[in-house]
C-alpha cells in the first residue's frame, strides 16, 4: 500500500487505524497490519494492548491472526471510519 496515512504520535486515529485494519482483513497478521497502517510492529502491538486495556476492545489472537471480536463500549465501527476519513472535522494527514 503506497498511500498510507500517517498520524502523529499520541493521535487517537493511530489506534483506530490499527483496529480498522484488523477489522477489515479476514487474516490480519501483525505483518499485514503493519503494512496496512505504516506503523512499526512494536507500535501496533502496543496499540492493540491499549485498545483492549483502555477502551474495552476485544481482540483475539489465534496463532499469528488477530480478530476484532468487539469494538467495546467506547468505539463504534462507523464512528472510527468517520474519524479516519476526516468526516469529524479532523484533518487528514498525509506523509
């Protein structure tokens, strides 16, 4: 993927982009999520853990494959998509 959107460190959309990547792929491995988001492996792993701990997102891992089971009580899939596309008046940042 050549048009990866890059968000600054600490931007919530980094976590949302990881969750959206996992949710959009039937076989979301760490390598594929890294390729889709443009983030490094450590950051992706940390954001998955934070989503679970801080937002109640339920992500399971079977072997190397992550599955987003539940967006939790804070995030909604449609709202995440809106944030990532700039529909919530958040600027779209390009590399």
